[in-house]
C-alpha cells in the first residue's frame, strides 16, 4: 500500500487530535528530513524536532545495539513543558508525536505512535 504525502499528514492530524496535549507529529527519515509533518500550534518548530529526534534515535539505536538489547523500538524525551514520543517505523523512518502543557496523555500518545508506525511501515516497505 503506497500513501501520498497528504495521507500521511491526514493520519498525523487524526492522531494528534486523539491525544490530549498533542500539538505536533511527523514521519521522518533517519537523516532528519521529514516526509510529512503536522502541527496544531504555529510556534512549534517541527523542522528542529525532526532533526534533533533523528540524532536521539541514532544514538538510542547505537546504545541498544551495543547492549545487545534487540531492535530499537521507542524513545520518550521529556522536559518541563514538552514530551516527545518517537517510534521506529523501519530502518529508514521513524514517527513522532509532541505533547505540551500540564495535561498530557502519554499512554495514548504511545498507543497512537505505535499504530502510526505499524501503518506507515506497511506503506513505506
């Protein structure tokens, strides 16, 4: 199944709407270049998020490999105001959602990211 860019954006938008506190999401190549992004908050810079998460995922994959922990699956990065949940789609891509504010549903974000990764894996194979 092949998806067009606007279908990726639609799916990211739907997932973002389902997760309390979610303000953005993206499907990104390991090189940090997004193939689709969605943001519900104009000030949030998805380009920086995509590039920096690519670096975090590359480091995480290397750590997991060095520890012989199996295949990398997911990363959660938290700050005072933001939570970024990312999941490996395949060797070439990952998907992420960004949560912001006092009311964030991390469990639902993890669930949505897993669903997106599974769906996008089929489309990007």
